C-alpha cells in the first residue's frame, strides 16, 4: 500500500512525470517501510563498529536495498542500461523491461538517498518534470529529456555521467550472488516469447492469448525472481525450489524458457490460421 | 464530499488505476479474504476533473513543476461484489491504508493538502459485510456528487 500512496503523494508535485521516476519513487518507500518493519520485529540489526572486524558476517546481517541487487546483477551481466535510458524507461509487456522499471530507477534513487541524503531525494521528488508523452516533436521530447536530466544534476550538484559512475561504483562493490546475475539474464531471455507482439497478432484476428500460457509465463517469471533472490517477497527459505518442490537451477529455468518460446511460436501460427 | 478538493488525473494514471483494479480482483481471488488487508488496494485520484485543471492552469505556474497546486482527496478501496470481507478485515484495511499514507508522507516530506476520504466501492448491502468503517464512505452515497463531475471515473 505504501507504493500506491507514494504515487498519491507524488501527484501533489507532478501530474504525470516519467514512469521511471513515478515507479522508482513509489517502489523506494515500501522498501524502507519493510526495512523498518524488520527492525521493529528485531529481525534486522544496525551495523556496528565491530562489524568492520568481520566484514562477511556484517554483510549477511546488514540490510541492502533489494533493487540494488537487480541493478548490481544487471551491471555485472552487462545489461544495465545507461542512466539516461534508465530515467526514460516506460511501461511495456516485456518482462525484463517491466522488472527494470520497478527496480533499476529505484536503485538509482536509493543510491541518491544514501549518498546525498533525504533532502536531495525529496528535492528531486518535488521537482520531477512532466513527461511530454510519446506524442510530439522529437525536438520537444529531447528538450524535455534535458530538463529531466538537468533536474538530477541540479539537485545532486554533479553531472549525470558522474552520478552514473558513482552509482555503478557502489553497485560494483556489492557482493552479488551468481544466481542473481543468472536470474537477470534469464528475465531478459524471457522476452524471447515476444509477448507484446503475440497479443497484438492474436488481437488482429479477434483472438486472445491462452490464459494457460499467461499463467505459465507468470509462474516462470516468479521462479526466476525467486531463484535470483531479486525480491524480498520472493526470497523465502525455499527460494531454490518451485511451488511444486522441484529444484530451481539456471539450466532448468532456461529449458522452461525454451519451452515457452516454442509455445509462443505455436500461438503465432494459430493467430493467423 | 470535500468540495474543496482538486484532483488531476492523467491518462497514464487512469490506465494505471484500471490495471490496479484488475490486479486487486485477481489478488483477492488468489489469496483469499484473509489477506485482503495485505493486498487489496486500488487508488483513484478523484475530484473536480478537467474544469478545475483549466481553472488552476490560469494561476501563477511554478517554474519547475508547471503546476500551482494539486490535491488528492479520495482514495477508492475496491472490494469486488463477490466477496464479503468482515468488518474486522475492513478496519484492518483502513488502518493499514492510513498507516501507509502516513509513511509515504513522512518519507517524502510532503503532506496531502486535504484529508483523504476512503470510498468503499462496491460496498453493497450484504449481511454482515462491506459496511464502511469509520473513516470510510460507501461509494454509492456519492451518486449525486458523481453526476456533478465533469469527467467520469474509470475504475468501475
């Protein structure tokens, strides 16, 4: 709920800002709300001076903003988009794009919060420029994007490229599990199903996507997220097994993607029968 | 209700609201009523609509945001017709909603300009259920208010 109410509060300042910022801010607050809840429940402790003596133990207990895991994994996998692309991400049905939209801008904003402080973050929150939308002259959109990038430069006080370099350095310092890196690659690979085009193609013939396909897609996506521990809600003690108890591996998930892609091709053929 | 409230709803937000309504309905069916308070949430920014937008646009415009003022005065909590959450569940939902809003306001250091009214949409007459708790208002009670609006809501 904090996510939705963050949108509500954000609308005080920006009627229709960029989706990456809208979702980034709205996704950031709930992460901190969850952290605060863990602290209250005594399941999370603050880092102490003693932690410096035992860095490994400290890292295990210390809270890390979960979207940093996705961003750091994407960076290591070589698929993290440049900062200008991150800030102008839009909604789509592509699996990897959607996952990025709700996590990568959140990581960037979380980094600004950690590095530059909450006042800087809230300055950006309050002064997000309006999104000109997809319709319009290219020159107008280019100008609007410059305004967007300028907002970050104005309130952080550093050029956008420097901000990106700082953010990447922080992400590169994280000790990311190989399964997380594999998971972001698998999420991106899931886009081979070409879901958006498939739905459109079916729609042209008055047909709808098989709900079983959608459900299989959703279950596979959830398993990939669970396998990579990319989400707190998905990171359960049984994060290496499916709902049916089968063991999750990179290979098994990859095979399931291949199967889904084959299924999608079959649906493509049926779309034009 | 709350005639002073001004709301600006973008096309993007409206699309988002529709999708959230669908997500909510699916979530409730999937997780059951017991987890309603954890998953049930539909936001709808609702109010004076386009006429107010035009009126406000004539005022002094902020150099950065381009808007002079904005208010969000209603939040719709959509409860599908086919479920009957108990009064206790609804109270928990409203409490969670209130706490969530407070957290978001504190986190971003911004306060809504009007108290939020929680509307219980689809609050139909069923025995022992969906009677909006204190702080919540049955959406059906606002029919007259709806007719006065310049643009219809899209969450229904």
